[in-house]
C-alpha cells in the first residue's frame, strides 16, 4: 500500500514538474508569444523610465505602444487552445486598463502617484506572464538592448 502511495506521489510530482515544459512544447506560436511577452514588459518599463526622466508627456506614447503590444499578443495566441485564449484575453484587458490608468495620471506629474500606478500595471503584467511557462516569462526589469527588437518570423 505504501509503495502504491509513494509511486502515485512521485508520478504526480513528475507531472507537475514537467507540465510547464509540456505546455511550452504544445504552444503553436511559442516564439511570437515569448517575443510579445518581452515587448509588453519592455514597454511597461519604458513607462517607469519616463517617470524617472520626468518626461511625463511621453507616457501617453508608451501607452499607445502598450496597446499595440497587447494586440500583438492577442494575435499570437489566436491559434492556441480556447482556454488559454480566454485567459489571455481577460488578462490583457486588465493590462490595458492599468496602462490607461497610468497614462491618465501622467498629467499629475507626481512621481509617487505614477510609480504606484505603474506598480499596479506591473502586477497585471505579472498575472499575464503567469499564464505561460516560466521559461517564456521575461524578468520583471526586462529591456531590449539596442538593435535587439527585431521580431521573430511569424508562423
């Protein structure tokens, strides 16, 4: 009886540990999805960079780029499993709403308000990233290096 229990526990642990790898292999458009996740994080970090530089008028532009990046992710997951598409769609609406809220607060030119609002945006992006395998998720402070933003070939 104990052997069966231990075997079941080991099999379950193996399944849990390999699930993200299997999910990454099952994604039809993994390269494009990974790229757009990086792009969304990069743009979010550009929001914060504009606050640090006190170039508040640029935050609206960053928000437009965020909208474009979220639309690109929506397209990248179009041929994926319906459950994933639905989860991503809901998470993207949250990301866009948080980006819009941050952009709306740019006129305050209040660093503390903008940093707090950006923190909410970062939480929404983290929730979006959590829908994908850990290997695909960019680090929270991810920024493309100059010349590195070339898109992968679409499939």
